C-alpha cells in the first residue's frame, strides 16, 4: 500500500459526532441522557475528542517504568521487623517503609543486613524528635523520613507538643534532611472528594512552604525533597487523573517559591471502600487501585492487605498484597511505558478539570486565612463531612455499590469470631485543640448491624 491506511479516511469533528449521536437518541436530550455529574460537579461526557483541547496537553514527567513495590512494617519488635523486611525483599519487595512508634527502636539493629545503598528505606515516625532523625541519618544517609506535624494535628486534633515547639523541631529536622512530607491519605479515607483532597494537600503543603521560605537557603530549595502520601480510591480513571493533577498543582505551587518542582508520590489503596464481609472482594478493589496508582505516576506503591481492617499483621495477607504488585509489574507489564495515560483525551480532560477545581478551592482557602486557620475554625472538617455524608447517603440508597455488602451479600457469611481488630470508628474522650478529621468506611453501620444479628 503506497499510502498510510488512515489517510484514506476523513477525520470526524467533535461536532459531527454529537450530531450523529443526537440523531440516534431519537429526540432525547444529549446532555440529560449521556452526560453525568460526579459529586464534585465534574461533567463526564460519552466521548472525548481532540477538539476539546485548545492545544495538546504537555507530556507528563512521571516514569511508570521506575515505580517501586513497597512493604510497610510496623516495628513492635526490632529483630522480628528486621527479619520480616529481609524476607519481603527476598520475595519481591523493592523498598521498605518502617513505622516507628517510639525512640526505643534501634535503627542499627533494624537495618542489619539490609543494603541501604540499593533499597529505598522510608521511616514514618509516630513522634517528633530531631535527635532520632539524626540517628537514622547516621546509619542511612539516603533514608526518607516521613514527619508531618500538620498531618498529626488533622488526625489527632493536637500537635505533638505545641505549635511553637513542633515548628521549632520541624525546622531542625528540615535542616538535617532537606525534605518534608504531606499526608493526603487521611482526607480520602475520611470521605473528601478528589478535588478536595488535592486542594487540602496543596494548602497543607503551602503552610510548610510559608514557614520555611526564609529559613532554608536558595541552594537547598533547589534540592528540597517533597513526598506526598496518597490514598487511591476505586474510581479508576479519576484516581489516575488525581495523581497526575497532583504533580501539575505541585509544580505550579513550587514555582512560586522557586523550589524543586518535582515531588515523590507514595500511594496506597483507600480504606474507605474496604469491607469485612465478602472480604476477598477487597483484593479486587486493591488491584484496580494499585493499577490507577501506577498509571497515574506514583513512584512507590504500598499495597493494603485484603484483611488489614480486621486482622492483625499476618504473613498470608502481606504475601498476597505483595504478589498483587508483582503480578502487575512482571506479568501484566505495568512497568514498560513511562507515561501510559498521556494522550488519552478522557484522562487528560479529567486531569484538567480536577486541577482547575482544586486550584480554585486552594485559592479560596488562602483568601480566607490559610489551611491552619480553616482547620481551627472547623471549615475543612465540615466540608469533608458534607462530602462524606453525601457519599454515605448514596451507599445507603444502593446508588454507591460495594459488591458483597450492599449488593449481592452472602447471608451465610459470618464474621463475629474472625475479628482480631476493631474495624469501626473508635471514640476517645480527650481534649483536642481542633476537631480531628476521622477516617470512616462506607460499610461500617451496615456491618455493625449484621454482626448484631449473627
């Protein structure tokens, strides 16, 4: 054939497609019939076309060929946690996240026989201590340390110590690490919409940037390392777009402060849609959520074991969750293309809409005093509750479906004797500076009622 195949066909404009569809609808309204709105007021169209864009979207700079499989380990016992990390690395994990509950944990022993030069190691500290950060760096200079004082405030309602003390310690740590992290996962697990998650994460980060702007040098700003911890939900294409939008928004914000415009994204599946009944469906949910994370450009993915909400850490659940990622990487070839979602008009359009909505909400937050002020006033908490309640009403009305829970439940499924952990919201009567943002799963009330009748 002398001419390329597609030269034989005339291009069809977006307008022509709409006209054809309108004829096929036989009088029904195109907008009412085929366009649906999400909870965050995003229009989802039946088709997308190059005509929808004034110019072609820019190529994203994420590298899906380089994403890492991460094993998360809570360190209750140093020797056992070290052995678990070594075993996980031998079985396919490529990075380790240690959750450190206290300063009594020996970093030297914890990292024994682990090659720090080739294995990315993350430390999530549940306390604030510049001295302990120094101990970590003396053993592993490449360690990435997750400390988020504002994240602790949003989750617990209190600072680690006090606003002044926390910020002073935070400054000391930044000077040691030249890095900080922002935890967006709480907002998703509490029921915030995608645009809210992005806006609150950006406003959250902006509080740090305002504080650090005059503290770190111009040279340090160019190498400042920023990590976003993100929970990924089950709305497949929207979650891909969310991660892509996060990079765009961060680049926009970072450019204003003349700091490093690149960020590191650590993704994990959401807890919000996980269930204790028909729990094997959790594997399907986490699989698609991890797929979204890869296609959205996450750098590191820590999968959530299917039984994490009701079982203590166990070898089987952790092995299955790790194997899900191994299958995606080595059998499904999710590491062969750097930017697999680039150029997909639907995803590009969602990315653009989410970016714009999140940026508008961010500007609104800053105009009204900033993130901390709105937390203190309860505005952030109220808006998340409104979004969560709307989604809960849709779940209760069977408009939001969780298979095996509010759709096709197995009445013979019994769970009362299988709960090793309390899988519902815990209430502690303690005094807090602000109202904490509470994580809550959609299925909690339904599951509690089922447990009572077993």
